C-alpha cells in the first residue's frame, strides 16, 4: 500500500536490528538496501531523501520535455 502512496523509503526496525545497532533502509526508487548505524541514521535518511527528490525531479523534467511540442 505504501508503494501506491509514493513513500520512497522503507525503514525496517525489529529486534534483530536493535540488537545489532543497524537499521535497514530500503529505497523503493533504486531498489537498494542500506544498512545504517543508529548514530548515522538521520544523516543517511537525509541523503536518501535528497537523492529521491533529485531523481524524481529529473525524471519528471525529462517526461515534460519529451512531451512538449
């Protein structure tokens, strides 16, 4: 359902991640998983969100430019 809503990142936080101190972040745009230490999670999420915004902007711009006559 979240894929349809346009949420680009999935954060997995379970007992295994808490024990290891690493959080799994899945980028639905690139289909890549990132393991992030808890202390770096905020920085890593900001980087992933910035990448998603830039990627989607470029993709949209390309579609618009290709369809303007």
